[in-house]
C-alpha cells in the first residue's frame, strides 16, 4: 500500500493556483508529507533547441521563482508548511511527470485547467495526459479550497484497485468522512433508485448479486455502509447524478493499474473525471502493489 510521503503540486500562474497551493499545503500539513511545487515555463521544443543559450539569459527563472514564493508565503501565513519550488522549461505535462519520477512523489496535485474559469470545470489536455501516463495518484482541483473535505464519495466495483483507492484516501484525507457507492444495472426497472446497503437482510436488495464481495470490501476498508444505486439506464450517468445530488466535494476513482506505457483508466473513471463538478482523486496502483 502506497503511503503519502511526498506531494508534488503543479502551478501555472492561473486562476486555480491559489486553490492548488492551499490544498497542497493543507494536505502536506495533515499528513506530514514533504511538499514540492513545480512551475513550468512552456516554450516550444524547437525554440529551446535553437536558442537555449539565449533563452537562459532572457528568462529570469529566479525572478519567477521569487514571485511564486511570495505568493505561497502569503497563503502560508503561519509558516507551518515547508516546501521546495522548482522552475522548469518545456512541456508542462512532461515536466510534471519527470519531476514526480525524480522526487518519487506519492501524489500529484494540479488544477483542472490553466485557462478556464473556476466555475467551468473544464478538463485540460495537460491534466488528461498526466492522469493517463504518470502512473501516480493525482488530485485534480476544480473548486475553491474550503478546508478538509466534508463529503467524499468513493464509487467502487469491489476490485483490488478500488480498495487501494479508498485506503489511500483514508491516509491522504484522514479527517474526512468517506461514503462508498456502488452502481449496478437493474433489468426489471426503468427507474433509478438510491438506497443503503447496511444490514444482513437480503430482501433490501433482492436483485443485487454481489453481496459477498460488498461485505468483504466493507470489512477491508473499515466502512460499514455502501450507498447502492440501482439503475436501468447508463451507470456513468447514474453515478454522475448521484454525485451532483449529494453535493460531494471530492470523488475518488480507482484505475486498473500502470505499466511503462501509462495508466488504465476505466470508462467510468474517465467519464467522471471529465464531467463531475467536484475535485477528483485518481488512485493509480503500481504493478507491484
């Protein structure tokens, strides 16, 4: 089980930077993790190859770093969180993944899109690429920081990767409650129903066939209840509607693992990452986990 020792937060001088910085510092303080920030000066590769010596004179990395440190310190009033700021040049997604590998980051935190308004929740290509290729857990910030998460939802299919995502969330956000949710299709009903799986009375969910898996899962993660979604329509849309109705502030998604190529995000994880209005944690287990 991966622990949370090192956090890497990507900032791009955008509208979401303050929220990324505040969430990163809060999480680092709560978990006693080492915190790194990275800001990438995004310049086309061809320019770097041709005019690297000139660029080294033209771009004042120290001035940029000073500006970022000033901004972080303004948010870190009590000076209770120590951090390191890294300034790099190149493709933002590649630089973030390279730095994460270099420092052995256990979590990457970044904003959903550098140019979007905070209320738009648009998922940028940089976030999508890092989610698919980093091989590390990522926390995508879509909303303003409001302290500890108060309503974390964790959709589960009772798989090993799903269990690891919940256990990691309990480590990263240990003061926040987590609600498990499971969606399954009903073949004899044209409506969606919400109910809670919390007792041994099978009459409460007569068409749910995964009871034994659910009971084991609840025991393994130490959470007593699972909110069940019985849906005749799209599982993805039913989950999204449930998340919106519950006004969640964080949704936890598990992937199927990682290899030298990248991560295996399920269609449900990809759909919710793109469409949910909440912050999103994607847990990506290593092959050896």
